[in-house]
C-alpha cells in the first residue's frame, strides 16, 4: 500500500466512529446531489469513496429495487460504520481502492463521489479509472455538502489557486480523464460538478 493510501486510511480510521455525528445535517444535500445525477429505476451506480454510506439510501431510492448500488471505500472502519448504520441494506459494500477497482469495464451507468477528489493520490489516473467502469454516456457527480470556501474556512485554511475543485482546474482534469463537465456549482451550501463519460 502506498504512503498516500496509508495516510488516507489512518485519517478516516481515526474519525470513522464519530463521522456521521460530526455532520448530522448533510442528508438533504446528499439527496439533492443524487437527484441532480439523473438516475433512473434499474440503473447501476457506484458510490466511489462511500465512507459511512450516507449516499447509499438516496442512491437506492433513485435506482429502485431493480437497480444496482455498490459502495467502495479504502477504509475498513468506514465500511464498518456503514454496516452499523444499516446502510448495507441499500447497496453492496466493497473494500477496494478507487485507483484499481476490481470491477468490469463499463458496468455502471453513473458514479457518485462525495469528498473524494481531495484524497486521490493521482487524480487524473483515478478519474480515468472511474471512467473505465462507467459506460460511455454515463455520468459522474463530484460532490461535497459544503462549497470550497466554506470547507476551507472550516479547516482554517485559504483556497489556493491550485485547488483541484476550482472550475478552471477541474474542467481540464476531467477532460483529460475521459469526462466532459456539464455542470459546476460552488456555493456555501454545496459543491457539485457533473460530467458525462466520453467515448
């Protein structure tokens, strides 16, 4: 396991047990972001970096009982919390690295990624891996329940010009990774970038 992966696991392992209690009001933002993804009954969707599985219930509601929901995370403790919360009833949970998904190519109609991009060791390559498992014409949602400025303030830092989530940086990053950005919202209440899988 790389040093980046070890750091990510250590960070989230230490916070897993209290994660949902730290952010108890995020549910509506997740539901809104899932709605913006445009899923239909029967669709297959990947929650990449699913953490405690907060997106799994709205994802399941969107794709219905005939759809497929798979949550993937690198940190066992976060998946344990998803199970404790009963969210495994809404989707399959898989311990795996987003950088090397043990999934067939083109199997998903969409990918949802909440708070993931800041933790990717190689964002361009990792976004290419997400593109690999999503069919051409499928969609990607990069989401955070608060915007970049609000998140920076919460963390006691400033936004830098190199912030991957800035539209000027994210659009070419996605384009070079097999995606075409179709929508970008960065407000205090949420961050959401939507993209379509090219091909």
